[in-house]
């Protein structure tokens, strides 16, 4: 679901490119209440610094279990998985890799299909 307002806290509202919410109790007419299970941001030159710093720290603080940053310019994907309250598990996927979600065990995305124009 996105774009949708995602109030992580009373004063912290974001609008991720893509968010996955697994609890229907979190969904309201105002958007998602609390942290989604997975957030994906797609980098652009104007958002890169914010996605890698501000949003990274915010999503980690409020308990987003997995955070993906897709970088179309470099054709890479950074996957951060929460462990004991911090993004301790960090993976960088490049052109011939297959992204594996640790939160959604069956979710696998081949990088060559992600950036393919077909």
C-alpha cells in the first residue's frame, strides 16, 4: 500500500514508496498507524541522503522490521533487517544476486528482473 501516510509516532509521519502492513488493525482512513512490517524506498538524487540517513534512523527507531533501499542508478538494493532493535543485519544485492527477505521467508526477487525493462 502506498503512497500513504505512515504515522510512526505522533510527530513522525512518512510517505514511503512502498509499505507492507501485515496487521489489519494498523490500517485506518488516515493510513497506517504504527510501523509497517516492510518499507521500500526507491532512491532519486533528491532523496538519497534522506533515505539513507533520516528515514533509516526513523524506521529503525520505530521498529520497521525490514527496510529496502532500491538504487536504480547503481542497480543495487540495500536490505536492512531489524535485530534486537537495530538494523544489525545488512545485505547489499547487485546485478546477478537474488534478494532474500528475512522477514518474509518466501519472498525472493532476482535482481536481473528488478531492473529489466522487459
